[in-house]
C-alpha cells in the first residue's frame, strides 16, 4: 500500500500483516444464549440491541466468538460497507461472515487506527476479487503496512485517543442539538394537530377517503434510469412527509404488475421492522408517472381531510400508539388496510383550518430543518477533520512524538439506533420481500 502512504519517516519500516494477525474461527454452536450479540458499524464494534427491531437469523450457531482485544474485519462488499474494521472491547458473538483475528507484536489500537485510515480511502481496492469485491485472507495477510517502533505506536494511540475524544465531544454536542431540534419540531406538530376545541371532531380514516392496495413487483425490477416508484421501505425509512422525488426507480418494462398512483394520494407502509414504523405515511408529490408495489396502502382523500394534515397527524403519539396496537408479527411487522381504516383522527372539520395548520407547520418545520441541516454539516466537517488527522498521524505525515498528552475524558461518538444495522449485510440476514 506504499502508493497510498508515500515515503516513510526515519525509524519506520514496512512489514506484512501476517506477522501480527492470526485468524480464529471459534463458533458459538449451541451456546449462543451465553454470548452478547455484537455488530460492526461505522463507529466500530458495538453491542447490538436485539429488542430494538432489525432482522436476525433463526439460529446463531455459526456466529463467531469474539473476545476483548480481538480485531474484526468485514472483507466482502468492501466498497459498500460503511466500515470494514473494529477492535472489540467486548466478549460476544458476531456473524460468521466476518473474520476475527488475534493480535500480536503490535499495539492493537494502532492497527485499528491504521485500518480506519485505509477504510476512509477504500485502500483495499487493489486486493478486490470478484463481483462482491472480496478480499481473500491470503492477500489480506500479505499486505505491507507502515510501522513505527512500538513506543511510537503507543504515543500515536495516546495522541489520537486524546484528539479523537475532543472531536467526538464536539460531534456529540451537535448530535444532541439535533435531537433537541427534532423534539422541538415534533412538539410543534403535536400541539398544532391535536389541540382540538370547537369545530374539531374525531373521525375514522375509513370515513375520510378510500383505500386500495399496492401490488406486484420486487427489488429485481429496480433500475436507476427507470420510472418513479415508491416502495413500502421508502415510506417508513424517510423522515419526509412529502416525496417530491422518487427514492426508487424501476425498469419501464417491469411496470405492469405495479399499482399506478396519483399526486396527493397518501401512501401507508403495511410492513416494517418495528411496530412504530408500521402505518407510516407520505404524500406522493412526484411530478411524473409513479407506481407503488406490494405492502403499501393507497389512500385517496374524499375532500374532508387535507393529505398533508393527515401525514402530520399520523406521526403524532396518539396515532403512533393506535398503529402499533394494530400491528401483527415480530421480525417482520404488518398492519392491514382494514386496521388503517379504523384509526381515529382528531381534526378540524373546516378544510380551510386544516390548510392553515399545514401552512404554519410547513413554515415552522422549514426553520427547524434549516437548523438541523446546519448542525449536520458541522458534524460532517468535524468527521472529515478526524479522518484527515488519523490518516496523517498513522502514516507519519504528522509527527506526534514530542507532544505531551494531558489528562482528558475519553469520549466515543454517540451511537444512535439508525446506525446499528450499518454493516448488517450478512449472509444470515433475511432478505426484504415484496407482496
């Protein structure tokens, strides 16, 4: 990999990875209940919450045992995974699709930092084999890596732990700001669409419009140059209330089995991974011919409810609770169109008042969303700075030998639920099915 890191500082040398790693393939077998489930995410190895939704295999027997201090690599689909390396602080188990190694004769955290830097530039590309971009173990262990003396490895780790903790603290503060902004936005919405009073009435959705089912199609029909399509996964995975641009496109020749939808129709996801996702809804606002597939309910207002008012309301706690109560299943959760018809919504009877509430919420949401976008951009800049710093230090471009590291509080970047599945493209994973 010398073409990446350039000339080495004095005292550094290159050595093959096989000098430091030995693979272990111990599996949990029938004892999976004794092990904590671990996951490799873009923030490294974390404990996976098995109660928080997601897809799991029926049997964990082929999962590999992981001990603290071992390093884990994902050596397939390398370009597509957010991160290919993680040093474990935990005893547990991880999918058998990953490679688990013992470490010797090298500072473990230095090795992890080095491969984080490699990951950030997709530096394993020269080793890819086949369509899945697999890195074979033999090629991997033949890699040369730049190596300072052990005392300097330790100093690099001390320095990077300190600086990365400082950056993580700033990132976490921005993430907390975003969470507070999201809570503020939801509170504004809840207050506006549930305030009740004179002229408000509770009605079932079945009396406010008509429902029909989406149908047909599968992921094999996807085509980035095709026609617009909204799948059920596009609905529950987005925070948007309106879709003005398609997330998915399908091959034009594959459209006959799909349902054609109109602008201003509301689409409900009938399947998902958690009960709170079930019955999530968006308004179709795409300015082109658009289709939808199975596990989607299509709602057409009869003129008594504003489509966007409905979508604002459907995400409020009292309706989320109704949706969750009507959900069926565990690994894949479903809700029926008839259950959606029975949902009770409190709304102003006056359509003009609904439009005024939607206008107000759009304006307030725009202000809050701008603040969220600004905070997200600041997080991106901090993450880019962290990436450059790690790369410069582990390749010797930045000399940190004489820097005194003060006492500091170790800070990891906050893990949010949405990243837990980052690398869960495992062989054991259940694939998404369309009706």
